[in-house]
């Protein structure tokens, strides 16, 4: 582990307590991936809400694995484009093939900063701080809704005079329209030099629309966050001003598909994915 690979925080003490009485998105996601960092309330929320998901609970598990496989493909693509710095916001509970593992496997000198405001992610953050001797990983306890402090803290690890890839996987659909996620994106991009990238995924409101709405109405009642679905066009608008890489804003399996079982889905997958480059 590099010397600078340490937990850094924004008002991190006292650290918040983990609430085991209310389902939390990161723990629900961990359960769907087969992880152990979840509680009965998270498992019950997932089993109840995802009954209406295409294919039921088994269908959503396959889709969650496809989402994780996409992360690996996107990081691989970005490293191939010369990116050696990553700012991964909304990290979630560590599993396999995290951003730093994929990036440093291909480019050992890569530097990665993870950001999350979930206390259970903080509790597991040591798993995100392993690094090659040539590279660096760091973790920030911070919130995408307050990007200024996140950027300031990330600058202790990342060189903002060189290109950086910002990873927003599965986080923007927690922003209500009145929270103006496009303004948050503009703040992030405003700090980056040309040649930097934004990679995002977002739950779709125009794929299985009624089933998706029902699923997330149920889940939002049981979880500590609400979900706001967006259409392909609405997601495309979040990338305004960027050069969107081929194949554009598409469902996860359609974004530069690989050949392993976890990268394919037998049915439409209700989530949009895209990567954009700052000109």
C-alpha cells in the first residue's frame, strides 16, 4: 500500500452510526451481488421490491452483475485512452474488480480516489486502499451533493493539471430534478482539464416503465433514499458539452460488450450507460 493510501475525510469525526433499522441502497446492492455487508432489513427490502423487476430477484441479480461487468469494461477503455487518474464517486461497498483493481492491473501507476458518504462503505474502506507500489488509492468520506469539498480533498491525491476520469456509476438517479444534477456535473467538469472523462450509469424510466416505477416506489418506501428514473434523452442531456464515446447512451450490455456471461443480458436492461470526453 502506498504511503498516501489512507482514509481522508470531510468532517469525518465523529463518524456516523450505521442504521440497521432502515434499508440502505449500498447494502441492498451488496446483497444482490452476493455480498455479506448487509442486514435483514436490506434483504427484505430487495426481495419485496424486486418482485416486479423483469425476471424477479434472479433477473435483478443478473442485471447487477452486468452493471459490475460494465465498470470493468469502462475502466479498461479509459486506461486504453491514456487515463491514469480516477475519481470514483458513489463507490459502494467494495466487491471484486473495483476501479483501482482493474486500472492498476493494466496501469500499475494509476491513482484512484473513492468517494462515498455511506458509513458502512467507510467501515469497509480499507479494502479500497490496497494499491500497487507504483500507484495510489485513497478514500474520501464525502457527498456528491457537495462537490466542492470533495474536489478539494481529491486534489491531495490527484493531479488536476492532468486528465481525470470521474466515475458516477448508479448515483445520479438519487438526485431529484429540483436538485439539478446537471449543475453538479458542471461543477465537477469545470475542475477538469480537456481530455478528462465522465462515465455514468443511470436507471431508465423508458425501459419497462411501469414495472420500474412500481419497483422503486416500493423500494423508496423501505430505503433511506428516493430513486428518480430518467429517459435516454434525459441522460443524454447530462452529457451536454462532452464528446460522447461510441456507441453513445445505450443499455449496459450494448456498451462495448465483452464475451463473458456476466456481460450479457437476455432481456432489455433498464439502465443507461455512457462515457463522455471533455474537449
